[in-house]
């Protein structure tokens, strides 16, 4: 018995068996399946399986969140179900294939905004703390350590739009 054989058996059982799956692939952390009948999937039981971090339907696929070792699980699952194994698909390529949906539009906007702001949160927090020190220590904030501290805080605030642009470029 291989390392992930039991995990694959349990997932296969809870998604309704081999006959309910039409296609299997994976991304960085998820095992993705196109299923024929969504009603046959017991999501609560899948979430209870040891080694599964969660599951959801997204983009017309059923996704089982496995984690970083999904590649090994995928190969075992594909071997067990008889599907051909494929190379990893980039999430950008999958996103390009998805049809536009007004239902998913707000989620995509929130994903883009949070993806751009989250990496900058430590800078925002540090700026707030740096700006707070001169406010309490010296209300004028223009001399010595306090003036320098105030200047550093202002620089980070002034550079915030540039940092946002850099993170957006990386995300896109």
C-alpha cells in the first residue's frame, strides 16, 4: 500500500466512484475533478478525511484541497481511477478558460484587491506605528529623532501607490 492510497480510496468513495468523474487534474494545492452528478458528492465526509484540508465547487469543478503534496496524491488518484496523468496546469491558463459569470464577478474583484493589498499590510502597519511615535512624543514632529521618524512614515505613505502597482503587476 502506497503512502496516499488510503486517502485516494476515501476521496474516490465520497465523490461517487470512478463512474461519477469525467476528468481529473490538479493545481498547486488542489485535486480538481469534473463530475457528472454533484449530488453524489458528500462534502462533509470528504472534509473529515485525514489529509484533506477542505473541498468546494469552483469554476465548474469539484476541488479537494490537499496541500503541497497534491502532486503525489494526484498521480496515485489518476493511477487508481485509470485517468491519464498530465503535467501541472497553470492557474492562469485555467482562469482564462473560465466563462464570465456575474455571480463570480464580485469574488474575482475581492480576490484581486486582497491579493494586491495583503503583501503590503506589514508596510501599512509599520507606517502607522512610525507615525504614531512622533504624535505622542512631540506634537510638532519636526526636530531630531522625531522629525526623522515622521519623514520615514510619510515616505511610506507616499510610496504606497507605487507598492500597490508593483504587487498588482506581480499578481497579473
